[in-house]
C-alpha cells in the first residue's frame, strides 16, 4: 500500500466511526415526525381549524404552500344541514402562509353530528385534498346506546370499534 491509499483508508474509517457514533447518541430519542415522514395518502399542505358553536362555525384554513384552483367546501354529516352554499371558495389562488376564514351557518342534527371541511387544489406537490371533520353537539341517548352495543369507544374524538386481540375459538 502506498501512502495515498493509507491516508484514504484512514479517512474513510474515521468518517465511518463518526457517523456510527452520531447514530448511537440519539438512538434512544424518538424521531420527530414531519409532514414528509407521515405514512399514508399525501394530503393538501393546509391546516384546517374550526370554532364550532350552536348554529355557526368559524372555519380557518391556513395554506402552508401556494396553490391554484383551490376549492373549499363544507358538508354536514349525521343530520347536520348547512344553511348556506356548501362551496365556500372556488378556483382561488392562495399564497404560502395565507389564512382564509369562513363563517358556516348550519342547523345541527339531533344528538351529535359533524361538520366536514374539504380543501382541494393544485400545489407544488401536485393535486391534493385534505378533509377534517368537527363534532357538533352531544351524543343523544340513542347514539350512546348504539356506540355501547357496537363495542366502540372514543379515541382522539373518534369512534373506534374494540375487538379481541386473538380470534375467539
């Protein structure tokens, strides 16, 4: 081996040791999840939030990226009926960091119902859609009974069906 090869091999060995050491130092620290590391269908780069009252919701949509042809739509679920037009915005261009606010009047369903907000548009990452649902009201006695009979529970505000870990024999 000549001197150049030895220096090169030592540099590679040193780089490998430093990288391995860095991996070991934070091996016990959980990785921070970002929008890019989330597994699942790619969604529109937006944040949808709503303040829900008895007959009106204030819906805020914050755009993380610029977009064109953006459509924002509201829908009622489980008996909630919109008092106005379901399309809140159509064909709109938005800038990154822009926040848009909408007032959405509705008549809630009996018991607990939901307001669903859909955002669709063309962003840097392509045509994307995001949907969020917001609970309105309290569950009725019948809704509570059905949830108990169907062996469900609330997890993160959503009904989740409980099933045995192993098949019953």
